[in-house]
């Protein structure tokens, strides 16, 4: 399975290089919410899934056709997300549909249903499982009793040689010991570890939270410094050190997560953003976004406007830079920065050994 994933990643890199040469936009990476339902209610989630009403899910047939259409337009990686994608009764059919098209089939999951549906999960090329830290913190964030099934899910996936990532959301309640626990867990299980910084967002519900979870700028910088330190100690942190240092040197308060070109000081050398050019997010109602920074304010919808018009029309609306780690790292890859490509080449070799 790992060899097949390596081949698909190499194919994606070649497609990326070809797209650069032709100056051609194409949806290389698509992050698709296949459901708006979730079996957890994490308090920091920007999706507000428990609050959504009268949202019609994609049918199996709609999604299988969408997979075919995306593959025909150059998609190399399709991440199934939600909500919780494993809640769909047809998730096995969907996984098969992605793989049939030769795309990397990735999934982000809260992990609760991984054991129950492992006969389907093991078909994935890769998986990202959410774990926020030690038991007390994780269960405070994600719900009482979630720690144990999440840990079992990570261990089950890694024991079966599925390329596994652990994703942790950092909040004001996160402590340094949680980061070290996560790093040690990733090392012990053979996973990769990445971090998401909680941020203010436009809630989909009128009465929803609009706070920044009380996390201070100094807390964020302390977290980033510790992540860089853990990476230097050899722990399997997924994102490159360049991404972490770019976030650490963000020239604004972290409550400002996006900046226009005229706002960015000359000394801050940020990577070109390729979201909307090579990356799109499709929500469970068909709304299309360049990234989650624009969540809740869709201008395009594949059900109403069609796939091609939505892909052509979606844009960053003047956003030039942000500090979101996964976006920084992705932009460094899509910008074909040698140091970042080398970082992932080394990772790929380690996965094969």
C-alpha cells in the first residue's frame, strides 16, 4: 500500500510541474465534505455541524460522478471529510470510487468509528485522525470518553501500515506537556504529527461563537517554538520547518489570520498562495471555497453553478498570506521549494523502509 501511495504522490508532483509549465489552474487537491453529520460536537469546530438544518447531502450517485469529473480535471488527491465521513453508510463505495479513478484517497476522521469500520478504512491510501493531547485535554475538547477509541484507532491504522497522521488543534487550554505527549505518541506508533491553530471564523449559525478561544499571541508563539524544537529532536512532525517558522514570524496578531498584499511588511517573505489555483474545498452542500478562511460566505456552488464554473470562479478575493500551518506547507510544496520537497522526499523514503 505504501508503494502505491508513493507512486501516486510522484504522479501528483509531475502533474504539478506540468501545470506550472502551462500556467494552468487545475484542482490537484480537493477537500470534500461528504456529510454534514458528526457524532461529536467539538466546541472549536468552524463547521457548526450539529446546528445545520435542511442541508441535503450528496447522494452516492452524485459523489461518484463528482469523483469521475474531478479526476478528469486533474485531481490527484481527494480527501473525504465532514462532519464525520465514516457516518455515511456508503463510505466503502465512495472509497472505492476515489481509488478507481487513481486519486490518492485520504480521509480526516475523529477516529471514533475506525475500529467498527476498519474493513473499509483499510482501503484508504492515508488517514488523518484527530487527537488534541493528553486524556483530560482531549476529552474536554472532543467529548468525554473519546480519548481511548481515538488512541485505539491510531494504533490500529499504523499497525496495519496505513499512512497515518495525527492532527491536534491547539487552544488556550493546551499545555507544553500535551505537545510532547503527542510527539511521543506519533513516534511510538509510526504516525506523522501536525498541528492546527484555533482561529476566529465566521460561524454558520447566527448565535455561534465568534471568539478566538482566548489564546494569546505569546501562547501561539510558544507553541510554535516548541514544535520547532520537537522537530529538531527528531520527532515525526509532518509540516516542514519552513512552514513553522513562517507562522512563528507572522507579522500581525494571530487574531488576524489573512492579509492583503498592501498590508504585508516588506521584510516578511511569504510563499505564493496556490489555493483556488490548485486547491479547493467543497462543502457538503456543494459550496466551493479556496480554503476554510472563507467558510460560511460561499460565492459558488457546484449544484447551482456547475463544477467547471465553480472551479473557474472561486478565488482568494485579495487574500495574499495567512499563518495556517497546513496552508503554508502546501503552498511551499506547490511552489516547488527545494527544501520542502526534500523534507517530504525523506519522509516518503522513511515510509517505505
